[in-house]
C-alpha cells in the first residue's frame, strides 16, 4: 500500500515499513470474511494522516469486487468507541444494551463498512473496544460486515502496523530519462526522506525548509540541511541526548535487557531508527548531521558519518557500478583475452576454487552452467587495468568507474556529483 507524495517538487510513491502487512489484511476482506476485524496503525509524525487514510480507502476498494457496497466512516477519538460509532451512524436511542448492539449490527450489515478512527495515544484502548463492540453485535444475532482501522501516535505497541518509518518506493537514477530537472528533484526527495529518518511527516516539514534551494544547488541544499538539523537538535531533551551519547560511545550496559531498553527508548525519541528492510538501529541522519556540524572531531564521528550516507541512493548507485564493472570486465576479455596471462591474483583464486577451498564455491549449486573455468572469472577491474595500463589512464571511464565503485563501497558520501558520475559513466561505456 503505497501513497502518493510530493517532496522537493518530485511526485512519487511512499512505502511505509509495514504497509504490506496491512495490505495482506485488506486482501482478506476483513469487513466480510470474519477473523480479525480491527487493525492498529502507528502513524508517522506531522500532518500526513490524510495520505494514510486515503491509502487505506484505496486499498479497500482494490480488494472489494463490489466496491459500490463499501461505506467509509471517519471518527475522531473523544470517548468510548461504542458511543462515537453509534453517534456517527445516527443509531436510534435504545433502552437496553442488547437493543443498541442489535440496531448497530443491523446498520453495519447493510453495507461493507470501513471505519477509520484517529485515536492519538489511546490507540490500544480504542482497538480493544472496537473488537469487543463487533463481537457483541455478533452475540445478539447480527452479522456486521465491518472492519476498523485505528490510527495511533506515540510509542509502538504489540500487533501495531508500523507506518512511522518509510521510504520512497522507487529509485532516483531511473528519472534521468525524464530530464535533469526531474532527476534533481528526485535526488532531493531521496535526501529529505533519509535525513528525516524515514518519517514522512518530518520529511514534509523539511521540504518547506529547503524549498528555496535552486536547481542543482547541492552546496545550498547541504547548508539548509545543516541549519535545520542544528535547530532541531536544540529541541531534544538533555536526558535523551545523554542517553544517545552513551549509545554512540558504546559504553557497556548492565545487561542485555537494559541495552535493548536503551535502544527502544532512543527509537521512541526519534534519535535512533531502523530503515525499511533493516533490523539494526542507527542514528537518525539529521541527528548525526547536527552532532558532526557542531563537533567535526566527535568521538563517534565514524558512526555518525556512516549514518549520514543515504542508504537507498548509495545502494542504487553501487548496483549500477557493479553492473557496469561486470559488463566491462567481460567485454575486455572479448577484446583483450591475451591479458589473462598477465593477471597476478586471479590464477591463484581459480586454483583455490577448483580445490574447493574458496568461499565462492558455495555460491554455485550443482550443475550450474556459470561455474568458473578460467582465471578471468576472478579478475577484478583493478587487476585487469594493472595488467594493461594502456587500456586506461587516470581520467579514463574504466579508471573512474573503479574509483567510484571503491568510494561507494567504502561508505563515502553520496551527493549530486555521485549521481551525475554514475550516469555519465553509463553513457560513456554504453557501447561495451
């Protein structure tokens, strides 16, 4: 379940960490198929609730063949779930509780109902009340065809779908075919998503801050991010910063449970986060930026530098470098196969592979036709260029590709220049 977003003038899709779990639930048509009728969703910060609600509604329509029967009701938490829903449905006043459940059950069986509740920090309570209410309607003989999505804020709770962290659903480099301006805006949007530690609400706030940065103004973007992060850290409680310092410096905890508790508390405070697809916590990029901006020689500077590297963009650029490199090395063998005799490291690796003592042996299942049979299969681009210096110089595309791949592999910063270099190398090496 992706939602449409616009960041830095770039219109794309946003994927929340556990949106797929809510999609699986919606695919079961919970309004009509029984089972779990109530879902709890933890919202990101800021004013992006409307996007989540609209996404939930779209998802329901996508999974209901008879979408004309769907009805939507939005409730603002301000009391018990039962009273809120009965008021919204304009259910007639009943003298007994049984009559109320029966009247509500009849109303909720007249169509397929999706009820969304903005519950704030009362999410778990509203969830339990909604589940009990639907069960009570069924106990008095009605069959309500309804489900409830409860939106909550605050700390994570059990069985909650986590929408507090997300990312752009699509890559950046693919936008190059639509022009440099579109590519720049996609790049900035990716930067905002990362700096905000995957919180869509914070990313939207940051979007307003960098709105004045002109096209291709990477230095101006960096300055705006520095100013914003430096201002944001002043609002962090001193106790939280002290706890973060303890975490960053790797000071031993009294027990594994206290270490886990510190990790959880720092994530709840927004100082640590887990990017989509990862299980390890890392410093929020904006926090890392603020700490390094204030103290370049910070004792945890290597951890903080790593936290600032835009993971999705770095992985995307590195993957393209790997694709280019493998194609280039294969192409060089086709044109300069005689260089195999000059390779220094690859022949020994081939021998170890044949002996079964090389780790790469485990990556080939029995019968795989791509099993290495000559030394060139183990030749790196660097080794090939060392064997034949005439193939490239410092500014040749082959050498520049190797240097860029090394920079990305070693965790160096990913900037607009990085994006441009990848695309320029792809163009220069297009005839491989």
